[in-house]
C-alpha cells in the first residue's frame, strides 16, 4: 500500500509542453490566411445572394467599387454613394480612377482588368447603371457582381 | 549537492507560453476576414461608336423573351405580370428550347434573345435574382447538351486551364463546331439601359 502511494506522488501533472506547439500551429494558420483590410468601407454592405457563382483567379487584376448607403448619414446623406479606395466619389470620377488602377498593372494585363462591384442590395439600378456607363467609357468592361452563395436550396433551385 | 538540485527541477516553465500564443491567436482570429471574391461575372458591351448609327433590330418578336422590372420591383415577363422571380429559369428554358414548336416562343436557340430591362428605381436585389436565374437557365441547358447537371457545367466553365477533353466538351455544349466559329447555341442576354419612367 505504501509502495503504491509513493508511485503516484512521483509525477502528478499532465505534461503541457506540447500545448504551445498546438496553439502555434493554429496561430500560423491564421497568420498565413489573414488578409488585413486595406480600406475602411464607408458604405453599408449587405450583398445579395446568388447561386451561379464564378471565382476570380487573378487577384491582382481585381479592383473594387463599393456602392451603398453611407454609414455616416449625417455627413454624406442617405442616398447610396460610390466608394473607391478610401473615398466617396461621383460617377464621373470613375474613368479617372479606372485609368489609375490600370496604370498599376503590367502593360499586357491592362485590358484584363476586372472590376468587382460590391453593391448593397438596397441600392437602386439608377446609380449602378451610371457606374456601368462610366466603366464602358473607361473600357473596363469585365465586371463581377460580388455575391455570396445562397444557402437555402429551395429558392435557388 | 549541485547535482542533486539539478536533477530535481531543470525545466523552464513553459506553461505560460501557451497563454502568449493564445493572445496572438485571438488577435488573428478577430482580424481575419476570409477573402470572398466570388460573384456573377458579366461583360459590358463596348462603348457605342458615335460615327456609327445603332444597328437596326430586325429580330422577330417571337425570338425575344422580354423581362421588364419597374421601380416597385414588379415583374412583367412576356407582357404578363409575374409574382415569383424563381419561375423565370424554367420559362427561359422553355423559350430557348422551343425550336419552332410553339408559335409564341423562339425559332431556335441561335436566334433566341433574352432581353432584360430594369427601371432606375428597381432594386439591385431583384436585378441579381433575375440575372442569377438567367445564368442558371443557360448553365442547365448547356449541361444537358453534354450530359451534365447545371452545376457541373458551371464548374467546367470556371476551370481556367481546361484539358483538351474539357475544352471539347465545353465547345460542344456551346455549339462551337470549329475554332473561331460562331456558337450555334449562344447565350444571348441583353441588358438594356434602365428606363427613367419610374412607375
């Protein structure tokens, strides 16, 4: 009996030396996958959902336009606005912005630029149409309506 | 003497290392946003040439499937009001695959055009819903031509580097007989500029 009790006293605690390794593994996973936001989004963004999605392959060719009701309504009003980079702009400024975005790319890739339109579902087609006219003017005709995948199967079929 | 104390406890206490790693982990967990660059791809028509007058439309009325949306998000499909947006997919499929049987629907898939027009006051939500339905209709029709489901065809379409077999299958679905030929089963979706009527 006394022999048995001595044995248990020798080592009671669970070795936790491997715990940091496990945590570090998780940490590295999240460090690698993290993309830190470069822009503060100033407009409301509830994207509509769709089923027929495509994925963009070359991230470097993508530029984003955000459209929606401004979050700071006392500053910018309640009508949907267009945001590129960090600023709210008017539709007529889009041509200039597209030129700037194209200048960032290699010369051979300039015509392959894709504009990702992140538009709030409450926005009206009027402002979207204005943006699209400007994009045609700027010859950036490849666009993508950013939409997350619809979850429920019944409505999407 | 020194030896016995060494034998007793010689490890650095690494228990708090986990806490430090946890702090970092939580920071990255909170700041992570998974990039979600998915959506509906679309190519805008080229800028109209001011020197050239807009082309005359000589399409037979039966070959045009008209979808109109007003500023209250009410639908008018083929001159009939429609409540449920999700019925459009099957209507489009019936229209395109008619092949001259029903005199009110298209002559053949090559001629068939889906015309989609919104109002400046229509919501973006309904625009995406309808565009999604049109895409789904065409993906399913293309899929059926090569014995796939619509989702499988969409996967094939999204594959960037297609193998020769995949390429052949894709061309067969779209009715491209030889390289550079016009597809005999084109995806004719025309999105008109929104009207300014309002009502």
